């Protein structure tokens, strides 16, 4: 195998590991968000849904990464959370 082929293979393997890590972080963030105060932020639902879409339909991944960059740069998640009440999971209600 050529050096170029080895580099591409290593790069692809690295991307695969990063993707698994990112998916795990979304799950951890979602679980933390639920158990933090019993409410699920709307932005967490949006981010988890986009991650699920990227897993099911991989061709959407570049667009979702683009959204993530815009979210980071312009605070889209904060805007979504400020304009919606979120979801009360009821786990702390008695």
C-alpha cells in the first residue's frame, strides 16, 4: 500500500473514532440535561435529533457539522432555549 493510501486509511479510522466519541458526548449531554433539573432543553432535543439523523443518513453529516459550526459561532442553541420552555420529563415531580 502506498504512503498516500496508508495516510487516507489512518485519517478515515481517526474520523470514525471521533464520530463515536461525538455520538457518546451527545448521549452523555442528553442524560446530564435530563437529570440536572428534570427538564430537557429544546436545544438538546435538536442536537440529539441531528446526531441521530447523521447516523441514519450519513450523507447529511457535512450539513449537520455546518450547523454545529454556526451554532458555536452564533449561539443558536441559546436562542432556541431562550424562546422555548423545553420538556418537563417529570422525573422529580412528586
